[in-house]
C-alpha cells in the first residue's frame, strides 16, 4: 500500500495502462480509493476545468462550468489533486461507530401529501449505520440512513428536490420516477454545493432512487438508494401498505467496530448480506402485523446494486401483481414475481387466514443472507 505522498506516482504508473478494468483491479489491489482513483484518471484526461465543478441550482452553471453526467463515465473530476483513503471509514463515518443504536426500519408507507406538492431538501453524508446486533457499516447515505427516506406522492404531484453534498466525494440523485434531462438534474455536486430540480411523476408504481455518481456500483453499494412510491390519482383498494427495498451489502472486515463497503466484492457480486430496508432479518425479529381480512400491498423495490428480488410469500398467493403502473396490467394468482435491480413492483395479498407468513426472496441463496421477513396475520 502506498504512502500518502506516493499516491500520485502510483496513479501515474497505473494510468500508463489505458484499460479501465486493469486500472481498477490494480487500484483495488493497492487499496486506493476507487472514487479518488477515478478522479485522478478523469482529471488526467481533461485539460483545465478540474475542480471547477458546476454549482448552484437548476443548471445555472451551464456554459461556464463543466457538466457531469455520472451515469455514463468516471466523472469525479471535482476531486482533482486530492488523495483519499481506501474506504469511507474515515471522519464522520467512524465517529462513535461501536455505540450506534440499532433501529428497526418502519416499513409502513407514509401518507402522500394532500397539497399536491412534495418538497425535499436532503443531505448526502457519511454515517455509521447499525444493520444488525454485530454489524455497523460505514454508510454513504441520503439523510443518514440506509436506505434513504421513503417518499410517497401521487401521479401529477410536483416533487421539488434539493440535494446538498456534505462530504468530500461528489454525489448526485437519480429519481427513476422522473423524466428529465439527466445531464442537468442528475449531475454530481462537490462538497458544500447543491443541485435542485423539479419533476411530476407520470406513472404510478414503486420507483428506485439512487446516487448516480461514478462508479455508480460503489455509490449504490455503499448505501445511497431508496424508494419513491407513486400512487395513482384514483385510489387503489383500501389496504395496509408497506415498502420493502431490497439491497445487497458487500463489506470489508471490521476495523474499530466498523465495516466499510468493499468495491472488489461489489464487482464480484457475492454479497455478505441481502436484506429488506437495510437490516437483515429485521422483520423476522420484529414482524409486520396485520389482521385477518386485511389486504396487504407491498411496494417492492430492488435497489441491487446487482441482484434481483424474487418476491414470494410462503403460504400465500398474490391476489394481484401489477406488471406496470397500478391499477393497469394486473396479473392474478401469482406465486413469485421478480423485481429487476433498479426496478419496482406492486404486490397485493388478501389475508383471509391467521398465521405467520414468511415473505422472502425465493432466490434462497439471498433469502438466507437476510432477505426474509414475517407477515403475522392476527385473528
Ligand atoms: Cu454518491
């Protein structure tokens, strides 16, 4: 592993090879920060402008500063000239890590506003998150938790969104419920700066949001994702509504009680943990409870970063799975249906008998790693 002063020389040596995969592999072996390595790589290929990230709101920077569309390339150019450690396990993300309390994530769908307007001002920040009794992760987060906050609105509502970046690594926000120029709206912003945009969801459904800054795998894999639920204008049948966001965690060994995200593991796609709403087995330990006669509606998002969710309820059959925007494209009597990574599906279940019904990722290699919960139907 290089000394800090040697990093630029090491990066120069790495970049003599132009093959990106080779570069990333070498960088990983040398425990270099992937975002920083990407920054140096990109900065090296551009002349000038590095470090002058566009700032402010709604595209004001257009024309006088470089635009970044981080879904398409390594664009962490704003980090030009800076060296970073191998993981996010630094600074704020390590503060008090062993003492971070476990909190069950409430899966209940929050109410949609009646005003027709959703105003969100979120911060990208690093934070320790306890995902189980024995594991605290060094999360890259929206608003300090993994996943980020659940958002609920209706088709045609106005969503006004601002992201302020509190940390050194650039971040961004990509809402799958939006139809908008991603080069502007989803651009990366450096520390201390913000990006603002507005959209009106056209379709109902369960949609992912995530940081789109390159490497996107690293940013989603480190915790920067969540769900925005869009209800149709005409209400669906009355139900108990729950949000489940499945994701994988790829974690390095603990250092001082904290497990950092591991980029090489993300590339290898063999996760340590797969779970709903950021905590393995949390709804086994503290089940979701409903009553006989309830209709249960699960809004399921598969955040990945790489694997699907083969959603199934043991002892149940889905009365309805909406293939597209509910209430359209309804499939009846479904046992299992797969949510692609980056996708969302809506599942309805009629609870006509009491019992304990496990809901699982029926790809059991992943169910076994924590993507399982209990729906308790009480008489
Ligand atoms: Cu990010």
